[in-house]
């Protein structure tokens, strides 16, 4: 899945724009309170990468190197830091408040989606499972969670009664069996990514 590069805001411009309704998407729609900078979940939307409407920061590459030393090595293949670091570039220089809020909203979204997947699985609702897989795939891709994204893509394909590549048809019984097998896997992959991200933000207690 192609994830477009975030449109980054100049630090001064970013601060000046908090009095307007900047739209932030991470597979869900958020409304920003301009006074508190808190995010309110308004409705589910199509998975779209985070967007801030402004100019590109000229020192993006330098910021990335300074803010995430050795992070890629520690994350292993859990996270694509070329993607995740683009979110970090939106933070103020002295804190991680902005990106942390986005990540924590993702945690909430993922937990809710897994519950909905379990319900759809028990009801043998393949269409819903495909939709939920597509939804969580997009928001996981926006953070660079490569393993979760790939597994959710398989759920999307199985729900559509396709093989894991999405090219060959499979029957309903096979589709259900494969989703039953992969759902515990993607939950474990998510748990590992969540643990890493919480540690990254200093909240790994």
C-alpha cells in the first residue's frame, strides 16, 4: 500500500495553525481542540496518512537523525522508521506530545478493531472481517507498523475469499480457517509493536 509523505508544517506555522481545525487522519477522524490541543475521535474514516496542511520543513532529515538514535536497530522489523520518523518530525523540539497523541489514538483504535474482528469471526461475517482488516491495515501502515499491516492485509484478502496474495479465490470455509489462524498472530505482532512504542515514549511500566 502506498502511504503518501506527510505534508509537514514549519514549527512557527504549526503553532499558529492550532486555532484552525487542522484535520488529522490515522484511519480515523479527529477534531483538534485549539485551546487544549486534545484530540476527539469523531468518526471512522478511510485509512489516510496523517496530514498537516502547511509547508515542508527544510531540516527534516537532520531532525530525523537527531530524534531517533539507534531506534531502527531496536525496532527490528516491527517498524519502518522511514515512515514513523515522518510523524516524529511534526513534534515540537522539546517534547513528543503531538506524535504521542496520534500513537495513543492508534492503540485505542486497534483494541476496538480486534474486538470487532472477534465478533465478526464468531458471526462468520467475512465481509466485515475484510473491511476491518483493510481499516487497520491502513492506520498501521501510516505509523510504519510493517508486520501488523501485512497481517491485516491478509485478513482483508481472506475476508474477500481470496488467498493471501489477493489474487486467487478460496472457499468460505478455507477463508474462515485462515482468519482464525492469523488473528492470534496479528494480535501478538500488535502487542510487540505496542510494547516498543510505549517504551519509546517512556511509558513501558
